[in-house]
C-alpha cells in the first residue's frame, strides 16, 4: 500500500488564514508589518528565493523592501544598512539572504540584526532561547514549518524516535533542539546523523519519523526506512530532466517512488516542506510586528 502524501500547501493555507486574521488586528492599531530582505551579489537561486519572499509579502499585504547590493558591497556598508533597518520603525523583520560573498563575515552580519527583528532566527539570542525552550524568541522557518506540518497532519512526535539526517544551523540542528523540548509538538527522542555517521541506514531504519536535510538526491533508499515510518524530505536537488521544458526538475534526498511503498506517510518534493518555509517566515514577520506593538514601538503607517 502506498504512503499518504503529506502536502505542504493545505497546511500553509491554514497558517495563512491565521496570519490574515492577525494582520487585521494589527491594522486596527494602524500597523502594517514590514519585512526587509537584503541580497548581496547575484546568485540566481538566491535571487529566486528573494523574489518569492517579496511576492509572499505582497500577497499578504505585508510591506516589503528588497535591497539588492552588488557582490563587492563592503561588509561595513552592509552592517550600516542593517543598523539603519534596525532603527526603521516601518521594518519589523530583517533578513540577509544567504549565502553572502566570502569577504563578508556571516556571524557579524547575523549578530548585527536586532534580535527582535531577526525573523530568520539566526541571531544567537534567538538560537539560545530556542535551545533553552524560552517561548518569546523567533523560531527558524524550515524547522518550525516541519513541526507544524507534523502536528497539523496529526503526527504526534512525543515519545517517538525522530532521526534527523543533516546538522546544519538552518535545518538539522534547530529541528533537533525544537523536537527534544518539553511540550506540544515536541517531547521526541531525537538522533542526529551527518556525513561522519557510520552505517547511516542502520540508524535511519530505527526512525518512527525520519527527516532528511542533506542535499543529495536519492541518499535515502527504501531499505533505510522502517515500515510505517513518517518521512519528511527537506532536500531540494536540481537534477537533469530532458522531458521537462526547463531541462531540469527538483527532487528531494529520499528515493520517493521506492520509499513511498514502505512509509506510512511522506512529503513530496516539491510541494512538501518548501511551501511551509515561506509561510513561517511571513508568520515571523507578523510576530515581529506584534512584539513591536507590545513594546509600544510599533510603526504607525
Ligand atoms: P547543508 O549543506 O548546510 O547541510 C547538509 C548536512 O548534510 C550536513 O550536516 C552534512 O554533514 C550532512 N551530510 C552531507 N552528506 C551526507 C551523507 N552522505 N550522509 C549523511 N549526512 C550528510 O544543507 P542545508 O541544511 O542548508 O540544506 C539541506 C537540504 O535542504 C538542501 O538540499 C537544501 O536545498 C534543502 N533546504 C530546503 C528548504 C526548504 O524550504 N524546502 C530550506 C532549507 C534547505 P556535515 O555536517 O558532516 O557536513
């Protein structure tokens, strides 16, 4: 029997409705949430992510500013731009699209953003709050989106063995921290694997819930998955496909066709985790405006 396909769009749509309700409440206070996205350089993938973020803001009525800087934009100038945005009351959320060119120190950039405007949740203050389980920081979009996807589809993680493949600061590590917390949508027993893990399949096969965030097409084969597991495929890999008009398509890290015959449920790529990431960023921007209002610093526009 084939697995249930966990689509991201219907869940993203539920969250979108909640965002619209929260935006209406902010409007009553004269507040329109604002997001600034800074992009340094002209990486085509980054450019398309930045466009998607701008479009998502536009669709929701979130004020957005996209600042495109040349690839030789000096680090000092970038820090100055961030500082200006930190002080701009129309802007509630600031994000710098990664990766940035090599001459820019990523940690300086991340730490320059006001933690109350850090909608990507990369600032050490927000990372620390997430780790100790303090609920008043921001949560990073992709892991938070995965947690919502599981909860809203009725997949309880409490007491389950969740195996996460990948330990990046944007997906694997924060997801592990979030799912091991005490409380709703968490209380899991978490194992994290990475490129130095020995005999990966012997660990992934133990997972009740398997999350793969590596960036390698076909890494997870059917025999690495437990019968009846829930599989979340975060990977987004461009592979050649002469049958498509573009000549390529995107696939995940999981051998979808084979694994879906073994798993109880699986996310598709595209259309699974992807739509969740963008909506969670929008939610963080609204949360940032709500925080600003609470601190009586909300923009009146
Ligand atoms: P990174 O490259 O930062 O991290 C990849 C992780 O995979 C690392 O921890 C690495 O281990 C591990 N890894 C690499 N090879 C293996 C292997 N053979 N076996 C086990 N682990 C391995 O990637 P990201 O976390 O940024 O992204 C992962 C994937 O998810 C990418 O395809 C990316 O495009 C996608 N993505 C999708 C999003 C979405 O919204 N759909 C959002 C974010 C990412 P080590 O640490 O030892 O190097």
